[in-house]
């Protein structure tokens, strides 16, 4: 999991500025010029998780009547995003710091790719 360096708008824009931190932490922190009002939702960054390739399965080509199959022309690729726990802290002046863990379940998806 990593922070997308291109930000939430694809042009290196973030909802709040990032700050230096330990390598395993991503710290995004506002200042006196960064006001988030009650009830406001603000996107601050985008996280990217690289899927793990778990194998391919051949798919027979779609044939016209009378056509002979010579091999597989497509494959179904299985990709898995591993389960992940996101630890976070949220704080604001005059309020208690809120710490929690948000669990992301393992997810898998299939992609059809051309095989040469």
C-alpha cells in the first residue's frame, strides 16, 4: 500500500499537506490555514494497493461455424488484493484524538487478457 504521488486530482493535489514521518507511516496534517468544518467531507489522498497475480486460465477462442481451434487466444488472469489493516488517528484542536483500525478484506478480481 502506498500513497498515490499524483494526489486526488491526478495533478499532485492533496486535501491537506503531507508531513515527514517514519517510513511505515503516512502523515497528512493541516495547519491554521486548513479548516474542515463540521459535517464536511474532505478527500485528502489516494492509496494504491498492488494486486498479486495468482495465475492464468486459458479461454478457448470464439469460433465461427466450421473454424478450427489452434490454441488459446485469451486468458483469464486472477488478481488478488491482500487483506490489510489501516491504522489511523484523527485529531483537531479542542477535541480528543480518535484512533482506530479499519480492516480491508481480501478482494479478488478477474481480467481477460490477450495471449499471443
